[in-house]
C-alpha cells in the first residue's frame, strides 16, 4: 500500500502520532533527570582521605634498560560508607632520581558529566587496574626512577584523592633480558593459553611500548595474525632500519595485513593515555 495515500486526508492522526512521540521523549528525559537527581543521591563522591592506593610493578622494582613495565594499582575505600569514584581518574607520573618530572599522563579538564564513567565502592572494597608504565616512559637510561600514581576526583573538580610512589631501579641494557621479558608477555598469545592476571590487550600494549629491534618478531606476528595496525605503528616507533624494512615489506601486501601497515603510516606516533591504560 502507498503510505502517502494511506494517510491522505488524516492530518489529525499524523498530529496525534507526533504528539505521542514528543510526549514519550519528554517523559523519557524526565525519568533520566529524576534518576540522575534522586537515584544517585544516596551515594556521595569520594573526598580526600576516603581512599588509599597501592602501586605494584610487575617487574618487582628492577629492570634492564628498555624492558616493558606494567603496574597494578589498587584503590581501597577506607571510609565507613559507600562512595563513588571516577573510573578513569587514575594517572601516572615518572620522576628522575633528582625529583625532575620526566613524563606525565595528561589530566583532562572541563569534561562534561556524561563523558566519563564512575563506579561505587562499598566500605573496605577495592578497585584495581593495570597501567603500562613504559607506554608513558621507556627507561632507556640506567638509574633510579620514581613512579607515582594518583587517583583524582571528577574532571570538573580534579582534587587528588590518594597517591603513592614507588622506586624502580633500571640496570644496564641486556638484549637477552629484554627478549625474555617480551617472550613472557607474548607466549600466551601464540599458544592461545590463559593470559593469567594480565589480559591480552594489556600484554599487547606492553609490547607496543618497547623501542628495540628485539620486539620486532613479536610485533610482526601480531600484524600478520591479527592485521594489527597498532603493532605496525609500534614498528615505526622503534625507528631503526630493520623496523622500517619490516614495515615496508608489510605495506606491499594486498590483504588486511597490508591495509593495517598502510594505515599505520598515517597514525600519530605521540604517546597518549591510550598507550598507558590497561584493564
């Protein structure tokens, strides 16, 4: 049936449908506003003193230069009531032995309320997440460094709710040690076995953070197996002739691997929060 003919001569019916849709939208918005105003009023947002946080480096505090480093952050509600925290409010900073700030995750400002997620913590409840420290700073030079974690309040009120700092000792470069560290991250991927307490995406990002030819076989596997443009971008970040040759060879392919390699050539190389955030 021709729909234009079906409604011909029935403007009242058209108008009633429009009014019904408008009313449904208004009611829906009203319900959402009421939920946001009243449904969440019983849980307050965290304040300084409510939380404690710990920072554990998977490398046990000592690595050789250039090794990938993952940190596990645990945030605990020490208050006597349920509180709400910003899920994305965990940030890392890296300091030199003299206290000089070497790298810092950018803190967002003026973020609209609906652009970030929150989670509630009951009294004594903890929340943990993984962060790829070398996604922020690669520790290419031996020495002692400080790694600080901060949990911030909401983006519109970015007060520091809790923080902790640990030291990491970086020993002289060792190709064999770097290969062993990369292999430990990579082997569960190839064997399709359990990823243990470090999920696949976090392992992959840790390998992306390495800036040495040693990581190229692992990146090559991810590029060929998954058509992974981020693995191809990581090859660009290595910045050696071997890495350039490997990526150039991948760009000549006519399959999804070649597509990924060519896309990687257009991707920015600057590290962002995405390179640091694990699961």
